């Protein structure tokens, strides 16, 4: 009886052990099998995107890509979450660096169910491996999506080709917003500045030339034909003073006019009166440049003078001489030109786009190439009302007192003007990317998010650009590294979408 009880007890223990082992084996088998809905990246953990009527889910396992094998999961549905018939290919490609050629890691995608594709891709080394996904869709058209992918950096970031969908609200996220982590921002050298109001002063540079002040020029000419006697001002550059004798001239007409005056004078002296004929004869001599002093001397002498002196009308420098001793002089011919160089003009050419900022009376400075380190002040005296057709520039005129004669006509000068544009909303010039007729900036939204924004710009001044539309006071814009950001995220190919 004791033995039978012992046998039953041992048999019970054995059965219990067998059942326990079988249960453990079954549970182990169930854990090793992967359900159809399980994956390295669960369905709910896929990043969601929309593009042209398709809903796309994409994920990678591990979530931080590594050197070696990585699993890529892609799901494609239509806008009603129904399966679609598409063909998908994907590859990661490390760009060429120096002598090292580009390396490509294709993803061996297999369709697991009507909406899901899975495959592995082998990343052979650490670094940036931008991911390209190509979806061939006969119904909705082919799509090409590009993502930022790098080893040792978690997740994927859309670069171009699709619109992200918020995983909580299921609404689309701004497709233009891109995300660049702090490490890549440092590598690119991203710097930012704040959109603010600034007192803009536009600097205008113009090339000028020293000219004679035309108001201080005198042309010496005769009102009759004659012959030059003694030429006193006989070389260009000679200094002359007002009322100095320039030359003497003989003219039969002037001689006859003197004789006529003397005869009229004698007849009127007998009558002890002066009538209109005498005044007319004296006026004729005066109009022919005989001075009152010479007419008085003629009266006292009582005989005409063969060679009459011609006097300087102003003090200055002789800049033109067209006569010599004994040469003939025609009526109206310019014989001598005298310029007063105590004041000169500087005429400068201003670009057409800058003319609107130039006003009469505004201060200016100029320098001379041969007098380095010296700056002269002047005032804009006149703006010519026409453009130079060939150069499309406008001429302005400065006036400068030149008592020491430092400035000489035909010298070159650099003219500088400063136009106050007022207090304007502005950003640094470096923040702007020129894309055809568009002007684009990257607005820093914080947390590594950047958004390309098309703006309308106005005038440039001091390295800043006036913002007319597209930005608000206090916005932060990228001022350095923006071209590299555009290249890195492939946004240059989609610039028309900005």
C-alpha cells in the first residue's frame, strides 16, 4: 500500500513536470513568432506624410540608424486609407568626399501586405546617408521623396517631396518647415539676426571730375575786325588781374569812330552844348570796348589813337589764347579766355537707381586720387535734368571754394553722398537668397525648425535691406549658412514652391 501511494506521488510529479515543460515550450514558441502587425517599427510609430492623394508612412529600425543592417518600413495608402497598387524603391547614398566616390546602399524592399513594404539596407560607414524613396504610381503619378538620414542620429527628417502629418492631430504640417539639429547647425555655421527697425543711411559713390566754374569764365572778343598790336597776355596759364591790358588792337572802323567822335565834339563845343549825336558817338566807342578813361584821354588828346588797349574783364588765369602779335582778329572771334579758379565745380556721375536719393543742398565729400588721406566737403548745387544715354547715369554738380588753387580742372575725384532713408524694417543682406525674381529668407522658428519665406524687399543701405512684406518685427532669420541649408535639404529644386 505504501509503495502504491509512493508510485502515484512520483507519477503525479512527473506529469506536472511534463505539463509545465510543454506550457513553457508553447509560450516560448508564441513569443518567437512575429504577428503580421508587429515590426521593428510599429505601425503607430511610423512618420506620416501626404503627397498628391497618397498617405505614406515611413520608419526605420533601429530608430537611430547604425553602421550595418537597418530595416526600412514603408506603408502607402490612398486618401481614404485604402491600398493602392504601387512599386517602391529606396536607397541611401553617401555623397562623394574628396577622392572617395559616392556610396549607395539600396533597400531590398519586399511587399509584406497590400499596404506595407519592408526591407533592409546596409550602411557601410558612419556619416550622412540621405535617403531617396521613389514611388511609381500609375494612378496618381510618380513621387520622389528625399529624407535626411545619418548614423548615430535618431529618426528621419523630410527634405523634399512630401508634406508631414502631425501624429496626434492627423493634420498636415507646413511642408516648407525643415528641421536641422544643433550638430548640423554648427557644422554648417548657422548664424541668425533679428528683424528690427533701423535708421538706414544709403552711401552713394560717384566718379567726378574737377571743372571750371562756368559762371567765372570770361571770353574776350571784338565787335569789329582788326589786327593785334602788342599782346601782353601771351601764354596760357598767365595770371591776369582785372583791368590789366591784355593786348592792343588796330581797326579802321574803330579809328573812324574816334575821328567821328572828335569832329562831333568840336562842333558841339562851339555851341557849348551836347546833343544826341555826341552821346551816340560816345556810346558807340564804349560799346566797342573803349573804356571811359580812354575816351577821356581821346578828348584831351584831340587826335585818334591807332592802337587801342583791350583790358581784362576779371582776374584769373588765361586758359585759352587764339591770337599772337600782328595776327588778324575777326569780329566775334574768341581771342582769349580767362577763368577765375578761386571757385571750381566738381561734376559727378550717379547711377540712375541712386538719383532719387540725391537732392540739391545735401552735403557731400570728395577725395582726390593724388592727395591720399585728404577729404574735402562740398554741397550738391545742381542736378542736371537729363541722363547720359550711353552710361545711364545722371550728372550732379558740386561747388567748392578753391582759393589756394589745390583743385585743378580735369582732375579726377571720388564723390561720396549719404542719403537718410529713415527708420525702416530691415534685415542683413546676407540673409537673402536670390532665386530669379524672388527673394527668400530662412525664418528660425526655434527647436531647430527653419522655414523658407518669400519676401518683398526695398532699398539697400549699409549692408541692410528694407523689408516691405513677408516678415514681422522680431522674426529671426538665418544670416550665415543659408545657401548650405538650401543645398542640404534639396530645397533649391523646389524653389518655386516657396
